[in-house]
């Protein structure tokens, strides 16, 4: 939904579609870990998520996610959060309140 706001602000998405997504999201069960805590998937564009390791990308609700160093460091600008459209740096903490995906951003050489 956070990404929907950015897409809407750019004029690429109809507001009624966002309303429909909200209706659907309110009926989906939240993911829980073994302790019964709500978890969200948090990934970067460097991650290689598979069926075998996907559980390692589940982070507890309201926990702090510490952004990793990128695999490729040359010309790296930062991590673009696709939810809020802001750039974050490695080792910065981001509060997990929904699913997050961070894209590595690089200077053009």
C-alpha cells in the first residue's frame, strides 16, 4: 500500500484501485512466526530469495531492520525504499511496519 501512494502521486494509479486493494488486504490473514508474532517480508535487490531461505527474510512487526552493505559497492548511492521512495544508507535502521523492499541505487558512470 505504501508503494501505491507513490504510484498514485505520479498519476499512474486510480484511487478506486487503491480502495479495492485496501478491502482485499483487510481480509488477508497476517503472517505469524512460531511465537505467534506478526512478521513481514523485508528484502533488498541483492537478496536471492528461494523456497529454502524465504523464512530468513521475515522480520517481526515493529522490529528494526538494519540495512546491509550492498554486494557491489562501486558507485553505490544507497538503498531506495520502494514504500516511501527515500534513500537509506547501509547500517541505517528502518522500522518494520509492513513489507519492505530496497533497491540498490548507483551513480551512472
